[in-house]
């Protein structure tokens, strides 16, 4: 590759132009210019998600990976994988909607109950007499004396980042200010009558959801979401950890990317609420163990290989300034404890917000994602128990030929009738692919219609089953009606991918029940958390056998419980104590060391016996 | 001034070459190339200390300041003030010994007693079992569990800077390490059998003195000193505060300069002691209020103007990482409380190390410098009381025509006999100027010999009194015998400068006695601290009337008590508590608001009645 030339690259339909050297792939060029292309493999040529169309100009010829992943027709039409393509002249590149990360649907709401605020941070109105030659008390002492005198608040202290601001803020506000105090620590000063606010964040591998809350009343003031900007380094956790392992600056850069997005969210939230950054005096950030380790720049190499241990599992309280967050000078960020290398603070937050630690019946909690975390609450038992299933990213649309995340044009609901296919897309635009809830619907419908059998094989005799590059397939939307001018299909390979994912979850739940001596009949409730879980058609999930048969269970979809848990920990001291107890009392089950794991996994891949007869 | 050309500047005798633009003075060029020229005014053309000789090349002509300060002969010989001179071609510059800051005598020793160590930081030997799939406890939890099990040390915690290091250090040392713990906080990990060390620093306006100590035994392992690198921004405190006021980056740059020198000292000390930076787990830094504010980057604008209040007067505990110090990952830096804007943590440390808070007799403590801090201990009285006298830098050699700091060639002892002048210089080399102890000797000798009268006027009738540019003068060393090829003299102006300095100290002590209802006869002891104080000839000081007449007082010179106090606070929890009590119980006397200040000041300028008769 010649590295000595640079070319202009124009991205359509965005219209963005960048100059890149000939040694930089179109994927990297897009990333550097702020366009995040979809990628599950982090630009390794494996996942086929970063498809682009070369509209004009010359580039390196398709490589082996592209020839394997793209069809002859696609290649002929100029389709390429951005990560495999290097410019040889100025080029114009079309980015199809499904390759773009931005604009996906972000779920930040939830229908969980609220808790009573028990704030850790209080605001105190303070008015001081200015210094004279007869009263030369230092500025900090003057303020501390007043807090002691008026509020009985003795022995306050502050970190240097706050101490540096006091003299200026006192004088700028003519010695009348609001002082925010966390226990006895002064975390910030602001103009009179400003309220103390908090920042609750669920830092997901794919999405970041955030709330701005009033710390004293617990009221939600604003909500916002954004894609996790680390997606450009790989959609799954392991790709990102490998990126850190391979690049000495990788950890710093990925942390900085997330910090930047958190600051964007802070800015959006404070603007929405008409507040100032100085008012944001506390934060609680939850996420899986890899996400929180990357945020805090904790070492991750031991997290990426067996036995997959976290560097730190206990709660971490870190100055917001250390994470470069635009908040009050002395604001803290609380990252709750995790349960294991694969069961993070987000799961603790979900257990907390679902009250799984306080139920008086047997409840399963399931948070489906790339890793699916499951927990069981059994009253009378001394602990919660919890496991992580390597369900893979199939339910997020990855590794599925026409899979995509829940963005505009994604098929989210499907019904297969003898007459044809009925479907609903996000934003009601022509379909470009399938998101998780659509995939689950398709699986259930194919099985109920007898198009696939219990083992997940297509019935090749059925005239509705076609034959494509990956063997048998079912046509959902013909190219003529799709938004991408390509057929939208489900292939035999896709069905197998979903079976692997559901096999992992099914087996995990089975093992969790067995290891806690629980019969399926005893389960009273299943709480389904997470964005995918809240758009899921539960009937389809049962029909395709995502869960073991739980004849007496009520299913409850609670949405993003993790961010609600984060909010609770922000406004309630007791919620933090509960979270620490949850982490302490939860036993992590490593499923792969369970003796019957492989057999249960294989059985879990099957479609359920009962479904056809139930219809 | 043309700013568009750059020239090569060669400094002799060092031989250093730098390239500088024509808009940069030779003073700044020297500073940028790491050569610190003496300067009391910070390069404002006022003090006349940054003399250089232009050996070759062209430069801007002498300006008004230079024509005032330098004699015609000096100008003719190529002498210039570096801060007023801008190059107009490549130039070669000679730096006379007395203009160089480096190489001055630094006093770091003291003869104060030692205290019993009561260490805050303990080292624990820890050996762990490595993780397996059956035991996936996070690294931090694994270590914490072991500390609890083996040592009964529960609920340890650590900051993120330490958490980031644990996984790597544990694996690098095969799970056998030393853990340094401050109360319950883990401040660092090191290889097995490493001892915990501490860094004690007296951050003086002119000099920095430092010790490396064993925190458990209290043993001194190494000592070192360095000039304060902020000298290039002005020798006195106010010049430096003004520099911060005038330059938005000034505070950051000056803090960075000192931090760099502290790191050099740390490196020198650990090398001397055969230790590693990871072992240095605690520090105590004392200094006057301006020095500690500049170190911590606290705001200083309110410190530079009336009523001269500190931003922070209480003790500050700051992570060493925040000050960029190369110490253990979680090391703390303790900066003790101060008493007022002009009475800093160094004075608290001096009171502590002199046991002034625990004496059973009446003791005065005096620490002579640019500001002279004085304290009185009166048993039975509820508090110590303390004041700051603006004695000026005369005793450090500034504002004295042939004054210099205590560096090689400085006259430190003088005797005037009818036969002539007997003197001793530092390093026994030809004299280039007078340092503080020499100045005090000269004053006493001139007065005792009747060459000056009680009001400090030269006896013009005496044949030994000459006549120079600044009126009457006394020749100490003729040019033919001096190290600078210039006469070394004491002028009428010099005598007046010293009278101002001694007037301030004398008045301060008088007021301190009066305001505590103490008669001169009641004073049992005078403790003289500080570098100047320890080289001082006490008899000369009494003869020139530096102190009021204290007929029953014993004088004790204790050397650098401030750094000893810093060391005590490092090895003893009780010493820190005493320091906080000292700061709390010490009443700061603002001398200038005392009604009789001016009169006492004027009287203090006189030479004592009793001297001639005593001889």
C-alpha cells in the first residue's frame, strides 16, 4: 500500500468530505471524520456490517473477505466493505442507512416504581461578611465558620479542585452563594438558589441512556440518549478489550471517547432543564464490567482471557474531574459494584430497580443483550444467584444476514399467514433489515407455520422456502419493496445463529433453576429488562422457546431498569447500601463449568414441543 | 524591537548556547535555557542583580534603568543588566559568579531533638493464590480479603490511580507484594520487603530543603536541597504573585517549575537511599502561605492585596499524582495549616519542631527571612501569638550594593580592627560580595568602631570612611583583592536598608512582648531558626540591635526547624494534631494596625545605646 498519497473522500448522503492517506481504509477515514459505521468486528473484515457503495473513483480491488461476504451481484454494483477498501484516487462513497450507527432508537424510559429520595447531597444558602484587616480569616475558613454557625455543620472539607474555586465564586457572587455538601465534603459552590442535580447513566456496550435528576426531590428533569462512541472499535466487548491490548493508547482513547459523549449528554440535559454544569454535583454510572473498566481506565487484559477476572469488583467513587466530566468542581462519580467479569454494575442496578432483592415470590430477572444476565430471587434463600449467558449479538441484529439494530427501517413485528407476510417497521418506512424483536417474531412464525422444524431446519419441500447463497431461506421483503433495493431474507444460517443465542439463554435459565433447586412450576414471575426486552413480543419469545417452559409465570417487561437503578443510587443512600448488599450476596455461576452445560445448551437450541399443538 | 530575527546567544563560563528571538531579553533567554540569573524584581530592571558582561556581539543600548544602576565605568566595561538587554546579533555573554543562582549554600541540617515515630502508614506483606474459573474474585477483592484474613484489616479502599496499578503489580510479582496502607486506604503496592518512605520538604521562597525518611522508624535516609526555580519570576513573594496576576498561565507554569524541582529532589533522594519511587508513599510540604498556594494552584490575587487573606488556611491533603510528583500511585501530600496570609505552614512547622507550644518558660521564636515570622510562647497563656515583620530581603543580600546570597565567595564573617579588616568567605575564595551573616557582622563592627553613629550615619570625618556614588561608604575589599575585580563596599544606602530590616524585626518583637504583657526581663530564651539565623553571629546581632534588649535571654540557633517540623508531621500522627492545634491557637498580629507601630519601627532602626559601653 502506498502511504505517501492523500485523497479526498466524500461520504454520501451526508455530504461530508475528508482528506485521507492512501494507507487509511475507508472505515478508518469515516471514523476519523466522526462517521461511525456499523461494525461488530471492529474493522477486521469479518462481520460484513460496514457495507458501502463506491460511487466514483478508484480503490483497491475486493479482497478475500469481501469476496466471501458479498455476492457477485453486490460486488458488481460497487458494494464494498469499508474496512477492506483503501482509496487509490479521490472517491465518493455512499453509506447505506443500515451501515450507519447514528439515529438508532434509544430506549431510556421505564415503567418501574419510584423510591423515596434520601439525598446524600444538600444545598446550603450562605451569606458572608467580607474580610478586613481586623478579620483576615482565609476564605475557606470564613465559609466553614458560617456553615457551622448557621447550620451546625462542623468540620467541612473539600478537595483542591473545589478549594481552587471558592475565592473566585465568593467574590463573583458578592459573598452570597449556595454550597453543596456531601456528608461533610463541600463538592461545589454556585450562585444563590441553585438546586443540586445528579447525572444517572446506563453505559451500555451499544447505547448510553442518561437522566438529569433533582437530588433532593428525586424528580426527573431531563432524559437523553446517545450511541456508545466506542462502537467504531468493535460492537462487542471482546473486540474493544482486544483493541486496548493491541494499542498502547487504546484505553486512553476509548475512555476519552466515552467521556466526550457523556459531556455531550450532560450539556444536552442541562440545556433541556435550564441548569448549569456547576449544579451537577453527583453522578452514578452503571454498565457491564468491561464498560466500567474502560471508563475508569482500569486494566482489562485479565478481563479478556480465562478466568476473566475484574480488576476491581467493589464500588468505585471517583472525582468527576478525573473523568474530565463537566460537572461541579468537586462532584463525585459513583460506579456501583459488579458481580463478576461478565456480570456488571448494570445488572446490580437492574436487580435493584426491579426489587429482585426484596420480592416475596420466586422471580427470574432477564436482561437480554450480547451477554444475557439472568438472576433468580428466591425468598428465604440467603442470596440471589446470577449468571451470564454468552448469547452473542444476534438479538441486536449482528451475525444475521439482514440483521440491523433498532433503527429506522428495521422490521420490528412480523406475522406469517397463509396469504403472505405482514410486517411493521420502525418509522413505517420501507424495510431495510430485521432488528431483535422482528427476528424473534420471524422465528416464532416460521416454526408455527411449519416452515422450520423443531431442530430449526427449513422444510425444503415447502414451496415458500427458497434457496440462496447460504442454503434454504425465506423471503420477507422482495428487493422491489425494500428500502435497500435488496431482498430481505432469513437464511438457514440466520436460524442457526438465533438457535445458538436462545440455546445459551435457555440453558442458563435451566441451570439457574436447577442450581437453586427450583422447579419451573415454582417460578411466579419473569422480569424482562433492557431495550430489546421491552420491544420483544413475549408470546413470540415463548413460542420460539427463548425461555424454558414456566407454566405459572407472569411476564413483565420493565424497559431500561439499569438506568433507573442508577437513578435510585443517586438519590438514595439506602439504595447504594442495597446495591452493595446485592453485589455481595449474589453468587456468580460460571455456566461453562457446570457439568451438564453442553447437553442443556444443545437441548435449548430446539424449538419447543408444545407450540404447534397450542395454536 | 524587531521580533522577526533570531540570534545565537552563548553564555560563559558555562558554555551554553541558545537561539533566541531579538524580542527576548538576555534574562529571559537565560531562563528559557535553564540558567537562573539572580533577580529580586523578576526582570523588571529594578534590582540590579542580573548583571552580565557583553563579551562580543551587538545588543540594544543601555536604557534608563541601567544608566541609573550601573556606573559609567561598568557600562564602559560592557556590564549590562540581562533583563534590559536585547540581542541585535549573535552575542557572547559572561555571567559573573554573583549573578548566578545555582551553587548557593543550602542549609538542610538542624540540631533539634527527634520525636517518637507514630506512623500513619504501615507495610503489609501479602501472598495471594492466583484466580481460577472456580475462584473469580476481582484482583482488588482478592487482596482485600487477604489483608482482612491475615492482618484483621477490614474494609480497605483505594483511589482509581492505585486501582489501575494493582492487577499489573500483582502479576508482575507473582502474587507476592508489599501493600502500603494509610489508615484503611491502600496508597501503593511494591515488590516484597520494600519499606514505606516519606518526603519532607521546606519549600522556601529562595531555597528548597528536603529529607527522605523511613516512615516506620523515623530514620533519615537522605537529604538534599535545591534553589526554588520560581526565583526567575522574582525573588520576593509579591513579584511572583504579580506574575500570576499578569499571566493567565503564570500560576500553572510556576507550579510546574516547583513540581519539576521536587521531582528532581525525589530522584536524588531515592538514588542516594537506594530506594524506588513506589516506596515514597507520603509527603509533608511546608512553606509560607504564598509558596503553598502557588504549589497547590490555589487563587492568589486576594493574597497580594489588602487585607491579604489566604484562600485556604486549613491543612490540605492532596494526591501526589495531582501535583505530578513521582511517588507511589496513591501517595498523599500533606500541607499543614497556616496562620495567616503572611504566616505560613513553615512557621507552624518551626513552632512545632522548636516545641514552642510545649515550653514551660517564656520563649521567643524568630525565623528571619524576607518576611520574619516571630512567635512567643508564654506558659499559662491560652495561646501562642505570632506576627510577621516585613523585614525585606536585605539579610538575604538583596537591595545591598554588594549583597549576595550565601554562595561561594560571599563574605560571612567580618572583624574591623584598628589595623584593618579581617574576613572569612564561603569556600575561602576571594570575596565577591556580602551574605546575611557578613552584613550583620559589618553593621556591628562599624558601630562598635565608631564608623557609624547610633542613627546609622557614617562619620565623614573618619579617614576610613570614603565617598562613593551613594554617599559615604566603607571599603571592605579593594578591587585588586576581590573575586569580581570590583571593590566590595558598604554604602550609606546599604546601612539604611539594614536599618529598615532590623527596625521591622525589632518593632515586631517589641509589639509581641507588649501585646502579651511580657517584659524584656521575663524572656528566658530566644530560638533563632532558618538558614540565615543559623550562620548568624548572635553577638553581632545583639550589638547591632537586631533584637530588643532581653537581659536574661539565652539564644539558641536551631537551623532549618521548618523541614524538621515537616519530617515530624510525616512520621507522627500526633505531630499533625499538634500542628493543627498550633495553627488554631495562634493569634496572628497584624503589626501595621498596631497604634504605636510607626514609632516603634523608627526606634528599632537605631543602634543600641549600650553597645559601646559594653565593649
